[in-house]
């Protein structure tokens, strides 16, 4: 299903080259002030075409509020926000219909949807759909005024100097991946539920909806597997649960412990590399050499931070609603 | 919530030192042959007390079928399996009520449940509850006769020679973590749903319910972030979707591509280390030095493989049910 | 939440006088042929303005496919269908903002959403939103080609001669209610789940989403409460489960028994009656006499049959998906 | 699925003649005081064997707390309560394996579960399972201290003098049905969600899980279909939403309006009538005359009120949790 959340529920719809992509958000408190202006910063951050290493496809990405907004405030009914697809060049894709791009979902989409999938630009599997996530994130962030969510790029192409990582890709005429870290300050204790709705469970669930994510780790993460127990355990310092170190990344037993929430995700290199690649042509049933012609990102990780923040905000809004921490009617 | 799954739904209940722990499984096909014998191998694998490095707490762990079984077959109604807690020494814990063990859920449980939590042995947060997961995994595996799920320990304490890793812990009188890999053969293509019910999303969701998991990665995982695109992309070789390499770990766009499913998880060092640690006494509101007296694992990762297989089987049973691949009545 | 269904999931959005109302449908098989023409008959049936006794508000109600449709077939991704609100006269409502109409949701909406609700024309509570249900019903019906769902009006204003019932309302310058019956032929046996997902449970759940429904009964329904057991029980005649009588209405123990599914719903009289009524003015905190000026139905029950069929189709599509009876890719 | 609820989630398990029946309740606040004594009144009310017209099968029905209770209070983890089946005479049923009892689920269970169903005493479809509902209702009622839920029998066998209705059944050597009404005082306004989670939707959903329910109506219910609008509409009297009449039964637009919640359900006559009946023998494939030998209720409606109260409390606990009205930690 294309929906996430129990009380704050986000549904992502659309295809890259269809009329529009969008998001439907159920469970927004009534009375939250909201306007197109609220979206511009995050929408701009997600856009390609500005930074070195991102796609030149340009979309206005102006949010169209179809439902749930009245007199500049949310109504309590589902909020529907659409973004038109204007800058599409579908011809790029139609030519190569029978040649699934390696690393992309073309082949699995074809197997799953029997050839009826909208294949243009990756269709429903396109990174284009993350604009809906970003929009939902803007709403979620507004619902969490005392929580600061901050995602940053830790490394690109294996380099912590990001410019250097990008240059590697440019030099190699190839694409590269990266690592993005998210830190959350201001989260109360006791958020998250034991077992299947642990903070890690629901965050990981939502985060893997972001295309190109290959891994997630909390606190010390994979490095914890190499540590001794006494080094990894965080000494509790006060009754609020403040710890001396934060190897747990702010979550113990699936529940927030009042310290900074810290997690990192691995982003694979953009599948659309300028390099020649070998793939199957399912019409001829022969392998052939394939070269991507469309407009693409050198390093998709560059565009991920704002999406990761959005997903984090969505998850936290839902978890906080479950502990009665989100009012049903907003008080300015 | 303590339940997972849409059509094959698993609910985990119990506390470490309460009368019993158990699992309720809804959505089991009617007619699946099932007996206590089916459980013995996996239950034994999960048990401590045999291998070096695992806890000497011994439980019979004999599955008690309370509901859903009749004449040796499942009935189609919910299956309830309980395991009695017999070998408990709660006194160990009562003494240290106000001293939350670092790395354990004691502090967050206290914050979340206001002091009403069953604190004995970690209560509902105890690794003891994974026996219910293992039991559900046994049922799920029987529902997937043509799929082979295999989890193995890749490293302990940073060593791929596991004995060596354990010896490090013994020498240091401390606990260590580890990395566990899971591989699945025989999974059909087109399993998993786009966006929020991607294979990675639902697997990660369930996997983080296993205590001590700190990270998960699919295919090349975090290493992918350092690779070039052309190296990471897997060349498609035939119409079934077979790829030359398997950096994707068998999942593209959240959907299985017919190759081996491969993922790894990071397990933190056992929180109960024999070493002295500093923590807060919430009664005195002073920090004090704390030393674990209970029976515990040197390396909890050693007991994780069978739990990871179980969780994987649970997730796959649910995903396969969603693509009509699990019959509602079992045909021998 | 504004969504219904487990595998075939329908989300209803919009407000009566906002830009649009619509429906998002997740879980539609890929490859289902679909065009605007498929919708015209049911959309026309739902419309007012044609029959005596229905509102003169006229909307084109042309389905706008925003997502999920490609080359005349569903893609397997969520289907989004919108209907623009064009023919609105919001001024009618703004004048009477502080005077909640008796029988309408004005007062409860105000209490629930703190004054932020879109109050124009009932906003999100308007019968206008049933156009989305009808659209989803069209899709669901196409997924059930061997099942015939037929809803008819049994009585209006207490009269089985419906013209006579309407005339009563016209003569009394008041509105009237009615009873609608739904019959389903071709439903296989063994659909529905024990206990909480019984056929009656999920049908009733969805049916009460239709505004103005006040009751539902299956088979003999309330009359069963006056019958003897031997008269009510249906004698089983053959191995397919065919019964001599059908007092059960096709459902026993929550599961279909292969006979015709029969249920009835009670529709209250249209709340907007031309008659003067007393209500509270929450600004003056005085009661005052109120007279509805907008355009409304004399008997809303007249427009219910197509909506009831739609809801029934939605529920059955979801229940049949749960017993593996809906393919994920459509085969013409 | 055998579970109901979003935040307060109840799972019903067991078979009539299996080891036990029970209930698992997730989402109970931590700290709710609870003991076996709390259950005795409602468990007694549900029991047969005392009143004229109810089954002589006697069970202790002593609640066994398996999980979620510690030191006389709930822990916040799932609460599991079992009731052993002691007083079973399965031989009664084994003899008639191939002769499905008319009105019972025997035939549909056989079709759905392929012969693997536990057929003894109706198995999972037995009214015996409502003891789990009653237990969950006891917990839910404790969570709603300021709400009074009261269900009463309105009529039996078509008679409002209930003794007279029962005598009709005794004279006719047959079983009879009845009508049960539920009234709820103290419910706040603004409970329930628009569209698919309307108060009526979720109540009806849960109520139809009670065996033998054939209809439900709110407020004036089916009688509303015969009323004029001006007569049915309830005049609002004050800012709290108090209305002069209560034809709406306390729910408008799916949301509580602060008035008494009123609804009625129709219970069919007990399927196990002492009278001879004709049914199919699926072994011989011939119809034969069948006579019920087991112990059964003359009028099952007599035992429904406490079950209906329980289901109502379960639903309200869940709806109130969704509007932040149930604390996660109980304060005495």
C-alpha cells in the first residue's frame, strides 16, 4: 500500500510523467495555518537543477491544495496537495520501452504490473514522487513546533569533503552514492511503542520508502557491533534520562530516552549513470549495451536530506499522536 | 502496538518473569499440519545455555497450543502458542528496582509506563519474548515450503573468526556485539509493494522489533554509498530478471527481482556486561556504580540468527499473502 | 480516518464547496481497462436534478484521472479521481454561519474542528462526497465481473408506492426518508472472516459512511427478532450450500453461504426540510427560527441506491481480495 | 481478522471445545488497577444456566491473566486473559460431523476452512467466545469511569413482556429472538471521525461480531424512514449541543453530539431449536431430518446485553483514545 501512519496518515500518489504527483494527508489537526509559502523552502531544497550534481529537470512544484484547506487553515478533513508534472519529455523513455535500465525498477515493475505500469521516467517508482513526501513533511514539521529535525550529508562517493566526492563522479563520468545523517532535538521521552512500533521500526519502515536507500543505522549503528558493552552503554545522568554519551542515538528498547535522536542512511549511487551498461532487451531476449539519455542526478544523495527530514517528521507526528501529544484542534 | 502484519498477523505478548510469554497468529491457512516437534529445532537454536557466550537461564520452552489447532492441523482460527516462564529468579531484579541498567529499557519503560511496568528481567522488553517470534517463524516457514531462509553470524566483536571474537569478550570481562546476515533463496519476483510496503520497509520494520538491533542494510548496503553507479548496478541477464551481480540484494524499487534476498543487521553488545558501570539511582537521584548480577549472554548476537530467520519468514508470509501466493486452505 | 479497506483501499477527500471532491483507490489490479465512459451511468444515477424530489444543483461530475491510469488501463499504482465543484453558491451558507442546521453536522463539526471546518454546504460532511464513493464503486464493480449488485428503493415516506411517498412530502412541504434494499447475486461461498471481519461487520462499517443511514439489517433483519427458530433457520439443500429459504440473507457466521446476499438500510428524511425549524444561534446563544434556503433533496433516499451499490462493491472487492479471488494483474 | 481497534485493540481467540478461549488487549493504559473480582459481575451476567431460557452448560469462567498484569495493575504491555473450557461434551458433536446444523456456521466453516475447522460446539464461531469480549469490556469500562453504558432487552419473541415471550418459546418447543437496546450516558461531544470511522460505522462493525445479530439501528432507526424531516430533526437547545428530542440517538454526521447515545440490535432466534429440522448430510449428499441434542439457549438474546455493553465500551475506548481522551498512564 502507498500509505503510512496510524493517526497521521500519508498517502503518496502519482507517476513521474502523468498529470500530477501528490499527497493525501489524513489526521492533520484542524486550524493549522498553512499556505503555499510554507512549502517553498523545502520544495526548493528538494529540487534539482541548482547544485552541481543534480538533474536539470525543472518543475515549478507549486502546491495545489485540492481539499482540506479553508481560509488559510486546515479543516481537519484530509488535506490533498498536488504538484503538476509539466516539464516531462516522455519520448526519452518510450524509445527504450523493452530495455529495462539496470538499478531502476523498470524490470520489477514490468513483472509486477504485467506491462501495464506507467514506465515513463520510472512512473510510480520515480524519485519525483518524493515531492509529496516533502509536502507532507512541511505539514508534519508545523505540527512539531518544539522539535528540530536536521538532516545533513556526511559523505559523497566515500568522501566527507563532498565537493571532492562529486568531482570523483565527474572525473569518472559516473554517478556516486552518499550517506545522510538525521538528528532530532527536542523529542520528549517515552515516544514509540514496544516491539513492532518501536521508533526504529517505524522510522526504518518509512525511510525505506525513499528511493535509493540501502541501509539505516541508529546511534553507533553498525559500529556498535564492534564495540564492548561497557563502551557502548550510555551512563544515565539525571532523572530526565540524559546520558553522558549517546551511542544509543536517543532510542532504547524502541522508546525515546530524551537524548538527541541520531540515525544515518546509505544512499546508493544514482542508477542512471552516464556510463554504458549491459542489460536485457526483453523483446529480442538478448543482452545489449545501454546508455542513459535522460536528465539525471550525478548524486541523488544531495537531494535526500530534505526528504529524510520530511519522512522523519511524518513518523514523529504519528508517534506523538499516539501518546496524546498532538492536539486535534490547533491552538495558535 | 505489539502486532505486525496485514494478512498474516503476529501479536507478541508476555513479560520475562510473568506466567508466560507467547504469540497469537492470525491468518494461518487452515489445514497446516503442526505439532510440538515442528518447533523443537528452532526453539533449541534460540536457547541459551549451550554455546559458550550464552546465558545459563534454561527454560523448557515447550509450546502450549491454546487455540487454533485441532487434530494436528491448524483450524484457520487464530493460533495461540504460549511458553511458560519457569526458571525465573525475580529477586535478582527487585533489589535493584531504582537503578536502571544502562543500555536496557528500564529507564524508558519507567518513563513510559509510569512505574507500573513489570521490571523483572526487562519485563515486556526482554529478549525472552523472542521465543514467540521464533514460534511464529516456525509456522511461517511451514507456509513457505519452497523458500529457504538462512541467517548466519558474519562477525562477533569485530572478528569474522567468531571464537576469536568471543575470546576477546571473555578476556576483557565484557560483552560484545556482532553482525548477522540473512539470505533467502526461492523467493519469487514481484513480491513487495511500491512505496511504504517495500520489501525493505516491512523487513526493517519487523527486524527492529528484535532487541539489540541497531542497523540493517540490503545488498551492498552502506558500502553502496562508496561505489560508482556502473559498479553497483546489476546487469540483467534473462527474462526472469536474473542479474550478473547482486549488489541490490534481490530488491529493486522495493520489489523482489528474483535474485537471492540478502541483508545484514548489526547487533549491539549485550547491555548486561559483567563490568562495573555508572548509572542513576532514581530514588537517591545520585549516580552510583552498578554491577549486573543476573545470568546473561556474553554476545546476544549468537542467539539472533534463528530469530532473524523467524522475522524474515513472518514478513515474507505476509507479503506473499498479499500477492495471492498463500492459499487459505492448505493442500498437503 | 477517511479510508476504508485492507487490500482494496478507498480514501474519500474533499469538501462540498472546495475546489474538488475525489477518491484515491489503492490496490486496484494493474491492467483494468478504464475510461470516463465507464463512470457516466452511475454518476448520472447519483446526480440530482432529474427526478422529482432531488436537488436542482447540477454538476458535470466528469471524472478527472490524476494518477494511476495510463493508456486506458490502470497501472497498479493508486488511482486518483477528482470531480470539480463548479456549481456552488457558498453565499447561501456564509450568511448563516452561526446557526447550525438541525439534523446536519454543522454543530458537531464546529465542536470537533473548533470552527476551522469548511462549513459551506456541509463541507466534508456533505452528501456531495458520495460522488467519490460512486467512482470507487465503478472501479470495484469492474473488478467483480461475475457478481451482480442491485440496490432498489423499497419505500419512501413509509409508502411502497414511491410516487405516493414523494407526494406526501410535497403536500406536507417537508422531506421524507426511505428504505433501500441491496441484493447481490453471484457471490462465492466462504467470503468474509470470522469475528471482526464478518461480511455484516465490514458492510455495515462502510454503509454507515453514507450520510443519512440510520440502520442496516441482513436477511430477515429486525423481523427475525420476532420469529421462531425453526421458521428462521434456512434448510440446506445441496453441497454448494443452497438453502430453501434465505432468512439469513446469504450470510451465516459472518461468512457467505452461496445464497443471494440481501440487506436493507434505513435513510432518514433529508435534514434540509423547507419547513421552519428551531435551532440555536451560537453567537447570540439564543434559539431562533430557521428556514433552509439552499437547494436540497426532498428525499435523499432516491439518490442512495447507486451509492449503496458502490459501497457494497468496494467492500466485496476488499473481502474477495482477502481470499485470493482478485488477481493483481487483470487478464482481459 | 479476529482483531478490532486502532489504539485500543482487542483480539479474540479460541474454540468452544478447545483448551481455552480468551482475549488479548493491546493499548490498555499502564497502571489500571485490575483483579479477578472486577470481572465477576459481568462474567456472571453472561453465563447461562441461571435464568429460564439459557443453556445449562456451566463454566467457572475464572479469568486467568497470562500477561500484562503486575502487582494488581496493568503494565502497559498487552493484557492476555484466558478462560478454560472445562465443561465440554464434544461427543455430542462428533456424531453429527457431516450434518451441518441449520442457522449455525457449520456449513460455511466447512467451506471456508476445508474441513479443518474445529467443529465441536461451533468451534471458533461459538457464542462461547463472547466471554473474551465481556472480559475486554470490563477493562474498557474501567477506562471510561465517567461514562455509563446500559443495555437492556426490549422484547423477546416479539413481546415486550419478556416472560411472555419466553413462555411462547416454551409452549412452541422452539427458540425465539429478541431486541436489545443500548444507551450510553456521559459521552463527550466530538467523538468519532468523519466518513469511515463514524461512531455508527465502528459500533456496527464491532456489534456484528456478536453471533446472532441481524440488524442495528441508531436513534429512531428504521422508523426514521417513515418520518417527516421536521419531526425527525432534533432542535438544538444550547451551546453544548443538547437537543430537545433525540431522534438522532446522539450521533450526527458520525460524530457524538453530547446527547445520550441510543441504538438497538436485532437478535435472531437461537439456531439450536429443539424442533426437528431438515438439512443436508454432506456425506450421503441427502437431506435428512435433524434434531439438536446439545445444551442450548431458548433465547440467546437474554445473554446479549452484557456482551453488547462490552462491545460498546471497547469501541468507545478506542474512539476516545483517538481524540486524546484516554491517558497512557492511569492516574487513580
